[in-house]
């Protein structure tokens, strides 16, 4: 039987999707923190740089002789608080550098007023951040424009941003790890109802065809509805199969029995030897056909009831005695004697009565069929620890070296029974029932000739 066609794992697919979403969110978190932190550091440095530039510009004084430049120490001390960056400055009076680095790049278009103007530039092979402030002072009664430039290298800013980026990366990684754990737990939680439903269905016995009524999430309602519909259809099909088997057994066995009875009546009334011989052949063929049809129907019943058992506590020894009594007339016609040995008390087993009776009947039928006339069939029922065993020993032709496992297959017969009509299903039925109940079946040569069949079931 082919297994289900597996097309992937919902758990892996769900976890993968959640991990991809977590990775995207972790990356977004990293870039967001990095950009916000970098912008905050840059704005902080700009404010400090602008404050230092304004403090220098505010200390400029004009007079009759020129411009008095007094650079406060506090301007450079507040810049030094940012780190060990290099500081550059330049003060231009009327476009001429009065002090500082005369090659410090000015802004493209200096803004008027004391509002600092910020820009970045490349100076002395390093990146710098520059703040520019323009103001005017009175010198000898006229206004003189003064441009104040203060610049600072960006190594401290880069170092601070790198540290914040590392923390942002650690935060993003931590978020991803936490999201991965939550993804696994979420996938397990989401699939738990499916696993619970599968476990509940798998715990059912083969005969339990009740609808599934356990509470399920709304998303599983369609699947449970479809499953209940399938169970209902299967139950109906099994009921129809059982009815068909019962009716087939009736409509096949009854006409054959009627044909045999009419043939026997005609045989007793016949005076023609040729006609009598023909009637005898008809009776033999009818018996063989009835036996073969019976075994085919028995096999169909066993196959059907093995999955739809009606187990009950049975007295195994009593069943054996009943089957022997029903087969005694057939045995007496061939002068075969039965010898039944069973314990004095009950020998309880839990099994389906129809299946167990079918097994016993097939073992007894085989023993009678392959035994010689005036033979002897011995049946013994014994309890061994946790099993109850039936042994059937005949004085017939034996197995002729055949493997008992091969003889227990469907439509398999021994090489020494070609003259005896049979379907090759009797022992297959016994083996199938033994497997269904966790019991066993074994067929061996009997001492002194014949065969010994052993069938056992777990004791009640």
C-alpha cells in the first residue's frame, strides 16, 4: 500500500516564514537605531561646535584702532569634552584672515547673522565638521564684517557611532534570537490542535467508526467535517459489505445443499449403474464446490471482521468441543475418531466468536480432509503462561517437507495433496486471525506421520 504523498512540513514552512519576518524586523531595527543614533550624535556635536563658535564670535570687539580678538578658553574646553579630536579655527576680518588657519575652507555662501552654519569638508587628509558664524563690529564708525570658522575632526563622532552600531547590532541579534525561539514555540502551539486531533484518531480501534466530536479550532472545522463524512461513508460501505457476505453465503450454500440433497434422492431411486455413477460424481463435485465456496466466504468474513471485531470473553475449550461435535458426522462417514483433551475448567480468551470458530473449523476440516480412513484426529486445549493454545494432530499424509509458512499463504497447497480438492485458503485464514490478535500459528510434521497444527491466542 502506498503511503501518503508528503509535500513538505507546515512546521518548517511556518518557522521559516516567521524567521524571515524576524530577520527583516531585526535588520530594520538595526538600521533604525544606527541612523537615529548617528543623527543624534551629529546633532549633539553640531550644537557644541556651534556654541563654541558663537562664544568666540560674541567676544569680538571693535574700536577706533581695529578689531579686538579675545578667544575664550571655554570655547575649546567644551569642544574637548567630545573626545581627542583636533580643533581648527579661522577668523577673517573684511575677507582677510586675522588669526587661525588661513587655508581652512570657508562656506560656499556665508549666512548673515549669528545663526551657525554647519558643513563638512576635507582638510589635511581628514574629515572635519565646520561651524561658521558671521557678525559685524564697528571700527572707527563703520561696520566691518567678521567670519568666524571653528572646525573639529570627526574621529570621536565616528567612534561613538561605531559603538552605538555595535549595540544596535547586538540588539538586533538578540531580537532575532528571541523571535526565533518564539517562532518555534508559535509553530508548535499552532500545530498542537492538529497533532491532538491526529493522536485522538490514531488511538481509536479499527471498529470505532464514531464521528470525531472533540473541540477543534475554527480553521480545522472543514477538515473534521470532511473526516466525519468519510467515516460515515466507510461505515456504510462496511455494513453493505457485511450484508453482501452474509447474503452471498446464504445464496451460495443453500442451492448447493439443495442440489446435493436432490442428487442423493435421485441416487437412491436410480437403477441404472451409469446414472448412479454420474449422480455420485455430482454429489462429490457439489461437496467440493461447497467446501471451496465456504472457505472463500470464510476468508471474506475474516478479512472483513479482522478490522471490525466484536470481541468478547469466550471459553476456548467449549468452542473447540462445539465445532468437533458439528464435524463428528463427517468424521464418522470416514471412520475417523476424534480425541478432545481440554482442561476441566474454563479457558477464557477475548476474541470475536465468528473468527475463532472459523479458525477451529478450518483446522478440523483440514485434519479430516487429509487424514486416511480409519484415522485419528487429536485436539488438545492447554494454557501456557499468558496464552491459550489449540493443537490439532492428524494421522494423514503430512507436509511432505513443505515449509509451513509457505502453506499458510493464500492459495498455497502442498505438493502431496493434488488429489484432494481444496482452495488453499484454510491455513491462510488461521494465520490472518492469529496475526490480528497478536497470537501465533505453527504447522509441523507429527511424530509417526501426519501433521500437527498449533494455534494460540492471548489468554483473558
